[in-house]
C-alpha cells in the first residue's frame, strides 16, 4: 500500500484569487478533501472527479463533525494510503486548530505538510482599504482572537497589555463578544475615541464594513445587525479607509447573482461577475455524461478525416470530441483537411484551445445563425458534414444544412442529466437567503433549474444569454427581464450589469 500523507492547507480569506498555487496543487491531487464552512465552490471543482468530499465545517456552536472526530478522520484516511487535504479557511494555524491536527497526525506517524494561507487578519483590512501598518500611523501589529470571553475569571488574553499596545490591533471571531471586548479594552486604558472598523465576509461579494470608534462600535454593530464572520481593526490606520476603499464601490457589489451552469463550466461566468463585485451563488443544474451509444460516438470521431466540415454548437461538444479524438490518434494532423465551424465565440475559443483554427463563425450565435452563415458564405451542396452535438440539441443544424444540399451525420458526444448533488450547500443558501438575479446560459439549464422546485425569491430578476433560452423561460412562465445583446458570456455579463442598475 502507498504511504499516505495529509496536507493542512489554508484556503485564504474567501476570494478564490488569493489562494496559493501550492494549495491548488494539493487539492488537484487529493484522494480525500476534508473541508470547512466558508470554502468557495471553486475549490471543490479543482478536485478529481473521484475525490471523496467530506464536509466538517463549524459555524458558531454548530459542528458538522467535532474537532476530535476530525482529527481521527484525517489519521484514518491517511493510514489508508490516501492523499488527504484538510482545507481550512484563512491560514490553518491562525486560530484554526491546524496545530492540533498536525500534532495528532505526528503522534500517529502520518506524514503531513502545512501549506500556509492568507489570513483574513491581513486580507480583510486590505480589502476594506485599511493597511494594517502605515508610516504615518504605526509600525506594529497585534493580532488576537475574540473568541475568548474577556469577562472570564481566567483568560489567556491580557487585556491590559492589549489595551496599551502600540499600533494596530486586529481581532478575529469576536462579533458575538464585541461589546464586552470593547468595554474590556476601554476599562484597561484604551482611548474610547480610537477609530475602529468591522469587515464582514471579507474579500467576497458579500463584504460589508462599518466604521466607528471603540466606544461606539458595539452600538453601531448592534443597530446594523452585523453578524459573523468578521474581522475587527482598531487604530489610526482605519482613517485611511476614506481614501483607499477600492473594493466596495464596484458595479455589482451588494448584488447576489445565481449562476446556473454545469459545475465544470461555471468558472468563467463566476469569475467575471465576481470581478465586478457580485456575490455569486453557483447552483449547477446539469451535469455532462457520456452518450448512450459510446461506440457510435467513437466511430464518428474516428472517421472525422473523411468529412468536409466539422460543426460544433457547444463547448461541451468540443471538449468531449477532442478527448475522444486524442484517445484514438496521437497526432492532431490525423484530423485531415476537414474545415471547422463553431456556433459562437465561446465554442470557437474552446476549439482554439486545441490549436486548431475555426473557418466559420456566424454573426448570430445560435444554430439558425450558423445555417444562415453557410447559406451566405459557403457552397455545401453534396458536401459531407459531421455535426457534434448533445443528445438534447434541437435538429436545426441537420434540417437547415440538409436543405442546402449537404449530407449531414450527427455525432452525439454527450447527454445532460440533472445535477442532484449540493456539495457546498449552494441550494440551501439560495433557499435561505434568495438572490437578486438568476442567469441562464441555455434552455437545458433553465429547464433543470425550475425542475428543482426551489422557492423563487421576491423581486428576483432573470437574465438570459439569448433568444432560444428566453423562449424556454417564456414557456416555463419566468420570462427574462433582460437578454444579452451578444449571445455569449461577456454579453450576459454586460446584461447583468445593465439590469442591476435599472430602477425597480
């Protein structure tokens, strides 16, 4: 049996872009991924398809798995010879009990590595426009946990020293005890007028911040119903927020947007919406599986060099086709002299990832537009066409190109089935907190989303990528509030921004 190993990995403060390359490599090779609450969906997509996902998250007093049981789970899985990744928010050793987990692994003779992550103690202030050190204010930083009750008779924290420490003070996990912490600091000598900030859900689309003083913050936070998770910053550096607040003014900040795509395809749309400040909830509604007749598909791929045209109408089709092609052939030149047509820029981009040129892309990024492009620009009478498609695709291409005199063979590369899994609780979060807007990039995604029978949030809007999807939404009874002018991901993102700024 292979020797197992456990990586104790910091996932950073929330923004996927802040994770380390080492952390991503660990997740990609994991046989078992043991993860906490506050872990982004994107991290789970990096895992291998057969990776065992185990949620052990803790939120306040609610524990999916007690810490002792988590420790034993890591040991058990590693001793089975598996690569285990323990994925923790922030840094694994910054108030994250990673040291305890490491000690248990060491005691059992299990190999382990600690992969540091960016702590919200640093990232939270930075994303709120507050540098934790600044030459005009201070050159010292003190970080402590607010999880301890300062009113306890015996506390591991010396509030007298904390109150009189120079420079910036940052504490984590202290919202629940915010009033008692502030009172303890003032009681031990801290100036009640010292600037103070709270940053909630730091580095994510849900980020919100408050600014007050040590003396007033508890009241301000209670009035605003400010909840965990949050990081608190105390010191004159808070004054810099007025000039350096770069994150919370982005065009979609404060908007909760649902992305309904396959889990593997959601990343590009998610990335663009997140970059504009949205809080993105990924609810994969469909997953891609092999076609029912895999032998027929393989035969179509294997004979591609005998065709005049190869037509793709989805990125999924491109990916599945070339996976099969390179399992048959070692040389890309085996594709022969076939010309390639793609229904739109997203599909064409996927083809180009395989270092092949696209000969025809229509002006209208739908199947009808592709047929029109052939009619205007190419003479295909008596030419052979291999159309790579999904099992549920409309027969528009076959009907349209056959009418132009082409000889069309269909190559069914995949089928879509409902996505029933919810590994990070996205469906549950949607049910509990709703959304401002839901995006649909295909008729299939729309049909499967509404088949989930999730409650529709009040005032929630709908954005559609194009006319075919909009027509499906109309039939379902949820017409699109806005449709992308250009029927691709960037066009959909532009439509979302426009809709977000329309007055209700």
